């Protein structure tokens, strides 16, 4: 078991590209080695030691490595990008694209996450205890496939385009989702416990559960009557018919 | 400029009947010469392969590609071929690079040069789009460039053909080349681009074009005859009707037979057929679709009035961009892919759809095979140009892959081994064991494209040619390409030296200098059209611009300022 604790030393104004903060990169490294890893702050090349106090306890492979970011890092992007194993705990907020492309392990964000949390993730688990903003579990700009596997849980609210272009995996939002969750979906399951607006726009296939209210419904969904799933009665819709979609949208009655 | 002599190279220069000989190549003032003085700089090729600089006679590198860039931000991160794709930071010499199918303009120049290519032809530009294309040309370094101008669905062209007014047609073609500072005549899905204005297409060369009393056959013959009457250096350059449609073989054969009656004005083809792979399908639907390459090759082997290029498919992500609007609509619907659509006023249509080809898909595997079959079944390499229809069949940085496939049966069999069973009875490639030699490869990638385009200074190493030379780290007398295809592929991707206009621009696969290339264009108007005909044309065009165009006639023509290093070709007037 290896525990790496990163304590923020300052609050940068310009975002820091920190795709190297992963168990895969940190595994087996000393505090000095981790502190010397280069990162970009705007157009300036820095090291992690410029931003964090680094403390390492033990040494292990990626799966046995736990990274604790002991504070708020709302301007540190891409934490846990493409990680395959291990654990990251952030005791505060994170900037965009946390856990993008991750395939294994877990990330816990105790504060809020900015846009594209879990972008194109294929496995592993992300838990955001606060809110997330746009494109949670979404795709890369221009790609036709977003999240492909794994599980993304957001305990608070999210803004627009939750699970955009989703191709697999599972998303759970315990609060509300704003506009167009599951837009352009191919597959996967999205559950929204709160309210949302225009779910499933141009959904091809895949499943969306809305346990709160749908504030506005797309006209291009077909009403299929009621259905009970796990003891809850939903009104079932299929669509989006504008794209010959076969997605299923369950709305709590 | 200093003199240079390349020694100890194994030279392939098919136009001058040099087939792997240890000749010296002398360069002076950017040209190949017979001999140089004793003080000339000596470049030791160390027994390596020496060819003329590559000529890509059909690529999409400026114009529509800009829309493709906007549509595909994800392309910026693709890097399947390190050193020739993906993001690369700025260096002291080079601009930053991104992209794979749609690289930024500077990367296009760098990467073609690394492949040993020195001349490229943008294959489809409307006169309306030409000014922007020249601006893009200006920021593609190193390479010499030229553009083919779309005329196959142009209202003026169709009107003059309908009227039987061959003089006006000639005048307009010459004027359109002048207005776009273009080099040759491109015809894409003749008539279909015009019908696309109404959401329709044509299904063969004898369909009527909506609102004009002409057929695709009329357009092809009209433009071909006028092209020859103008004595243009390039023939018409044709993308047939029904691209990518199962059962399009008869349309392609009809088009080839149709042109038998046109007489070439000079020693070249009367028609170049482009990306033939997409036009060689038998069957009636995707279920029974199969390769028709044997019938196409049989026809071409027996006739000498045409040339073609392969349009070879490369597996992986591609970007289809064509003036064939209805085809792109079909692609977008078939693959549920995103789609950009053009309707360029009176001039043509167009569309862009990103796709990906995979060897596991029987149809893609079949298409991949057809491109290679065509090149291997046609006996005379002077009828075949190597292309991938960049980036429609695949990005140009895959040229070494495609070239090695033509040179190694072993490599082909390795790929075919992974194909689905559904492909195997649709293709003949497994039974073709021909392997091209270096001389044939030089023809298909340099000499033939230069001859086909009428570029006399390109594609060879005889005295008077531009000193565009590619030297690859391959020892032709020691390497067995059939077996060592991976090493050869790598060598072809990163030239040991690329020399452009007598200057070393690539050394050991790295760019060393950034000269600006020339732009070839054809002026058949000034001397080629008599004043009374010019007056008649301009009067008609002014009226048409008032009626139909969104642009002022006076703003239309590309000014000289957009072509700072022109090579103006004036065809001899008959």
C-alpha cells in the first residue's frame, strides 16, 4: 500500500493541466520524484512541487496506490485521467475532466466537479459528493462515443448534457439534471433522482430513469403506458423518434 | 544558387529509362542539369533509393478540408503514426502541428515532404471557393501546388452545352480557370451536384439534369471536347456517377466507353478517372456487392484513352469530403454519422462525413481489396496513379502503407487473413501475387501523375526537370520488400533526404528548411479565346451574376495577390 498526500500550497488563477496525477504514474515513486513531475500552468511549465506539498507513505503498484488531495483544487484539471487502478480522494472541488478516459480504480470528489467529469470513461467508479456542471460522463468534442463503461455517481445536481453520446456504463444523479440529459445516447443507463428537462434528445438507444419530474418533455417520444421497475411505477416512453431511436425513457408517475 | 551533385544513389527515373542505376544527379539553380562544376556540394546517397519527388495528383488539402477541420476537433488528437500525425509542439523552425485526416495547413506541407512528396493537386475546388483555397495554399509550405476546378454541375457549363454553343463553353472553361487561378477541369458526379439542389441525384450517364436539357454524358463529352480544343495540359479529371453504390460498375464502364470517341490534343489520356476503387462494385445491394475490378482492369488493359487512380482504402478513421453532395447524404444516413452539406450556388454541391473503416467489416474489407486489385490487375503502371483519395479513403500519411501493400504479397496475405469469411468470395486479391518493383512504384507515385497532369518539369530526373528529389533509407539491391515490408514502410514515411527545388528540405526524416512552393495555373483565356468571344462571354456572365449569384462579378475573380509565386501555363493555341 502506498499513500500519496498532495496538500495544495496555493490557489492558482490559471488552470493547471495535471493528467499525471494518477496512481499509475505515482506508483512506486518517492515524494521527491512525484514533486519533480512536470505540469503546465497556462503556458508555463512547472512541477507538482510548485503547487503541492507531497508526502508519500509506503510503496506499491498502481492498484495499491491511494492519492489524497488534501484540499480544494478548483483549478487543477484532468486529475485521474486514464487511470487504470488505485484510488484518488479529493477533499474539495476539482476542475474540468476529472477521471476522463479512466478504465479502472476509483475517484472520490468530496466537493464539486467541473465539466466533463468522467469523460469517455470505460471502467472504474467516480463519486462526486457535491455538484457537477456540464457534460458529466460526456464525450470528447467531435467524437460520437462518450462514456463507455464504469459508474459515475453525482450526489448533488448537474447542469446540461449529462451523459452526452454515452455508449455504455451507468450514471446516477441524486439531485436534479438541467437540460438534455442523455442527449445523442447510444447505450448505457442514466438515473436521475431529481427533476430534469428534455431528457433523451436524439437518443438512439439506452435507458434513462427520471424519478423526479420531467419539467418539459420532447414531443418525439412515444408513450408506451406504465411499467414497474424495481418496485417503482414509471410511465414508459420510447424514442427519440426523430432519429428512429429505440431508447427507453422511464418517468416516475 | 549553389550546385549540388548526388552520388552513390540507386536511381529510378522511368521517364528517362533509368531503372535502379547508380547514376549521379546534378543540380543547379533548382533544376536538374547534365553536369556541374568541381565545386558542387556532394550529397552521398550511400547506396540508397533515389526517386523524383512524389507527385500527388489527387488530394483534398485546401478548401473543403477547412469545414472538415471544424467538424472534427477530435481528429486533432489522433496519432496513429508517430511523427506523421497527432499533436506536435512548435519548434524553432516549425509551427505546431495537429491532426491526422485533417491536419493544419503547415502540417500538410511538413508531412508530405517527409514522405518525399513535393507536388500536390487539390482535387476539387469551385471558383467561388478558390480565393480561400489559395490562402490555404499560401500557408502550406515547401510543396508546389495546383488546383482542379469543379465544372461538372456548373450552370454555365450546362447551359452552353444545352445551347450547343461550344465556343461559349470553351470561353467559360478558360475564364473559370483564370478566375480561380486553377489548373485543370474536374467533374464530380456530373449533373448530380446540380440535381442535389433539389434533393435529387442522377443514377447513370443518361439521366436528365433537372432544369437543363442535358445528361451526364452530354456534360462529360462537352467538357472533354472543349478541354481538348483548349489544348489544356491535363485532361478532364472525372469522379463518375454513383460513387460507392453497389452495382455502379456499368456506370463506370459506360463512362469509359463514352470517352472513346474523344481525341486527345496531346500525348496523354483524354480522361483521368479518380478513386476508381469507389466505382468498381458489382451486385445490386450491399448484400450481394462484390469486386468488379477484373472487368474494369480488363477494359483499361485493352484501351489507351484513360488513366485512373486507386482511391485505396486505409483502415482506421477517415474523413470523406467530396463535391458529390448526394453521396455524402447517403453516407451520413447509412452510418448515422454527422454531416456537413454544401450547395454552392450555380457551381456545385458537396458534403463532408467522418467515417471509420475496419477490416472486420466485410464491405470495408472488400473495398480495401478492390483498390489493390485494380492497381495490380492493370498491367501498365503508366495508367495507374497511387492515391488514397486523401483523406476519403485514408490520410495521405498512410501512403507508405499502401505502397508497401503493392510491393509485398506477404503483407497483403497477412491483412487478408484477418478478414471475415463474408469478404472472401467477393474479392480476387488473394489470388493475385504480383509485387510491384521500385520502377513501377516510381511510375505510380511520380512519373505517371506528372505526365497525367501535363507537368513536364515534374516526375523525372532528366535535365530541365525541377530538382525535386526523394532519397529513402532503402538499399534496393539489398532489401527484399516482400519480406522486409515493415522496414521499407518506415523508410518511405521518413525520407533520408527530400530535395525541393535544389534545396534540402528533409534530412533523416526531419524538416530542415521551409521554402515556399509555386502554384501552377493554366491561362487558356488570354491567348486562347478571341476578343469577340470574350466579349460575348462577359456580357452573358454579367447578366448571370446579376440574376443568380450572391457575389458581384467584379469581386469574383482571384487576384494575382493571392498567388504570389505563380507558374502560369499557357497552352499552345491550335
